[in-house]
């Protein structure tokens, strides 16, 4: 703990932690010491982790990178976090992220941007940017993030670490602040596939507090081996051939494909005819869900309340209290998405946008299922470019959304996917992504281990 606290101190300029639990972590470490001495320590004894600022940890601050949760304290602990604590993990702090996990660069945080440790003039990716840089810069051993459209895998790729998004429903969402409930997944970020797998197997499994969580048995993912036969691996043709992808990423991906072929696996290109509809589908459905989920932040029940009204209760008009609190409390990107989502759900446009996007989601799922009738894995670059400069895409949300072109599919269909490091372009890390069928995390992790 002292080692990590010193490193956190030396790396303040990266703006990774929004709160450091120095005393709490030391107290936890003492307790773990005693358990180790008495032989009662859990599987994670001594593992120091950080948690993204969207995960509830009882009696600790919780802000979702937002002003609207100003001074809010978590009332209970997320199931996933409680399971890690039960196995004696040590939590060293709360990590900066895009506001309500909306973003691809960690520039949408009320706490200011996080910087990439490989090049501090560049973004770490988002929305779990703080969580990825924490592992990259050695400020903790692993982090717990959330992934709605790539928020664990894309920053992992930008920072040269491992990011794992499990199958939808594999880990309980209880205690995760909701962004888009039918997409949201909790996922680990770590230095190695083994660490990510171990964290997954401890967090996964049924929970009475989340009815969408699966009762499928949890395997010992960290121990899984590949079957002793050649694998059938599809890769996204666009990921290695499209001129829209950086040359360094196309070449690094191609090299990996050659290695897999040399190891005796079948490696073949596939085309997704619906690729161009992935981002529109994702952004219509997630903004619709977000507009509903974020309606609870009204200036009354949680955190921030506009001072202009609260100062004089006698003149308080409820509607203007809501409006002022939400206008002042939410940042620009969150407001944009609430408005987009409200529009997509409005009576006159519901069928044209929301219903249509639901239909396309089903078609994307069917097309993905067809790919997995013939293949065990689907491989692609994690991102089309390495980490970009701070400020480079903030003026153009559509450019920013393109950073997720390869990651959103797994969330649209609910499949598990992992990003592992795949070399670099100069100093800038490159990631490669593997996707597997639902609940095939064991095989996913086993192949990723072989490739890392
Ligand atoms: N960058 C994507 C978005 O802004 C994904 C975010 C996430 O996975 N939470 O929605």
C-alpha cells in the first residue's frame, strides 16, 4: 500500500484518482496481514486495486465524474466490489472517468481530463481512462471499470494493458451507476490476462439484487486451457484492410493473424454487412436508456442542487429547480445525450428511431450469431487509431464516437470480449480485441493468454 501511495503521489499530473483512501487502505492492509498470519486470507489478499467512480463503495464518495453528485456518499457497496472485498482485496481509491461513463477520451469529467502515461499530451481513452492509466503507470495492481460500448477495452488498448468485458449478465450491476442498462457491464483492467480472469471469476455469478444476472455456473476462468485442436478464428476484414484504420494498427493486427495461422489455427476474414449501423444503433439505444436512467438526478434526491433556488425556499418553484440543477450539474456531453435520447423516445419519433434501432439490434445479433456458427472467435483491432491528442476530437462528437467502432458490437449483442496489448506505434500502445460467444469467457481468456 505504501508503495502504491508513493507512486500515486509521484503521478499527480496524470489526474488518475479523484480520491485516495490512504488511511482506509492501510487499515485494510493491516487486517489482511492478520488474516495471512492466521491462514484465513482470501484469494486476493494483498491485491491493491482502484475502482472507477461509478461503483458504489459504502460510506465513500461517489460522483460518476459529475458535478451533479457533488458531496454524494454511497449508501451501500456494489455486489461485485463486495465480492472482491470478501476475498481481501485492498481498495486504494476512486478513479477519474468520463461523466456517467459517457465518452471515449476521459475529457468529459468534472474533475478534468486524465492523461496517458505513455505520452501525457494524449488521452487515455474512456470512459474508464483513470482506471486504465492507474494500471499502466503502476498506481495499483488492477482496476475495476465499466463497459457500455468499449469503456474498459478502448482505454486498455490506448494504455497497453488488458481490459475484459464479460457477457452481459455475467456480473451483477447492483451498485453500478446506470448509463444504459441493457448494455452496461462491469469489467476488470489488469496487467495480465490471468489477473483479469481471476477478478472476473470472483465478481461473477447470481445476485438477488440484479434480475438480469445469469445463473450459469461460474468457471475458474484463470485456470482455463484451450482445447487441444486448431481453433477457427474469424477476423473483421475492415480491421486489416480499411484505409480508415491507421497503418500501424493494420500491420500489427496482420502480424497477429500470421502468428495464429503459423500456430495451426484456421484464420479467415468475415464481413459484417451491418457494420455501418453499429454506431447509430448503439447511440440511439444508449442515449434513450440514459435519458431515462438519468432522470433521477433532479437536484432533490441526490447531490447537487442549484443554489439560485435553494437559497430562498419560499420562492422555490419545483420545475425551475429541476431545470437549473440539471443544467448546472450535468456537463455538455451528458446534456447532449439526454436530449438525443428524449428525442428518440418522444411520441412522434419513437417508431422512426427507437423501435427501428431495436430491430437493427436484433439483426446485428443474428448476423453475429451466424459468424459464431462457423468460428470460435472474432478478432479485430480494438480501436482504429492509437491514443489521440487531448482536445483533438472534443469539437466533433461524431469523430469521437468513431473511436468505438470495433468495441460497441460486443455490447450491442451482449457477448464477452477482451482487449490485450499488441505492440506499439512508437511510444503509443496498440490493442487487439477477441470476442467469443456468450459465457465462453473461459475460452476467451485461454486464447488471450496464449496471445499476450
Ligand atoms: N465511448 C462510448 C460512449 O461514449 C462507450 C462508453 C462506455 O462504454 N461507457 O458511450
